[in-house]
C-alpha cells in the first residue's frame, strides 16, 4: 500500500480516538429536580389551611427556649385566654399567670406557689380586672393583642412572606423565611430574638403540619439551634371562655406582674 495512504489512515484513526476521548470526558449537564421547583399552588394550598374566623375556638400552645404559653382563642367571639408559669427573681416563688380578654377588657388570675405567698404579698387568689393604662395587654402577654383573623402565632404571615415553600409530604410543608418580614407583635419568635439575629434572620427554615385540612402546628429553627413551635388543636371541640365579673386588681398584682 502507498505509504502516503497509510499515513492518512493513521492520522484519521488518531483523530477519531481523540474525539472519542473528549466526548467521554464531558460531564453530564445539570439535572433539574422537578420536586424542588417552586410551585405557587403549594403556597396557596398551605395558606388555605391556616385557621380563620370560620374555624371558631381552638386551643394553642407556643413553646421555645422560655416558658411555654398555652391557651384558648376564638376570633369569632373576640376571646383569648393565655396561661404561663413564671418565676419571680430573687424569691423562692413560682406563679402561674392566666389572662383572659373578651373584646377589650382583660382579667388576670395569679396562682402562687407556695400558696402562703398570697397572704404575704396581698395577692388575690381569684380573677381581677386589669387597668390597661397601668399594664397594657401586650406587656402582660404579647399574644393577647392578636388581630390576625384566627391565627394566633402568625403562621399565615410566615407562609405569605416565605422565600420558598415546598410540600415535603402529604400534610407536611417546609420552607425558608426572612423573619424580619413577619409581623413580630405576636409571632412565635419574639421581637428581641429576631433583632439579635440581625442578618442571620434572612433565611430561617420552618415546617408546617396540616391535620384534617387545618394547620395544626409550625416549627421554626433558628441559626443558633433554638427551636420555636406552635400547636393548634381542638377545632370544633373547644369552648370559648366568657366575661368575668371581678373587681379591680390591687397594687400588689401590678407590682408582681
């Protein structure tokens, strides 16, 4: 065979080999996970599950690094009752504070332990009416001023302003939110905590559970590992408390609270 032909054949085979090698080394293109593509319908589905006035009275519990708060809420009746155990600094004394708001009036009941402190401090054992000029409701319990149409812990705001919302499983939604955009008047994460986080509050993960078509809980996990949670329960089976016939709270109650 003509030597020139052999040279051309060799060059051609070398070229094919080089091209084959280059093709084999090209990495696959980026794979798009369809389950991670934001779907506006998912956010709307979750928003539709958040309690509103039509759902009536229900029980709630808000927990975090501090003492948990529990109670009953009915936006339909403009009623809220809140209970929390508190300690008194510098004294061997524990107290359970319960506040009730029906419309505008607020009443409070303080249970002291040991009970002998009631006599020592002159604090009544029953309900008393609070003068909100002396002790505003938001100072007594920030959650008492809720006005979000049936959603005590601002789950709705968290979802509405979330950067992204995913449906992880039936009845389980996850996402991230900039906590600075959420109304912090009665959010489950206190205002001072969000302020301390600063820029770290910009992308905080949360999870919402839905039971029987209604949002039954939300968990928010902060960058420092602190976990805040709210639970809603008893829809259709919770009785809203009524007004209380009680005298005005004495000075001793304001001093204690």
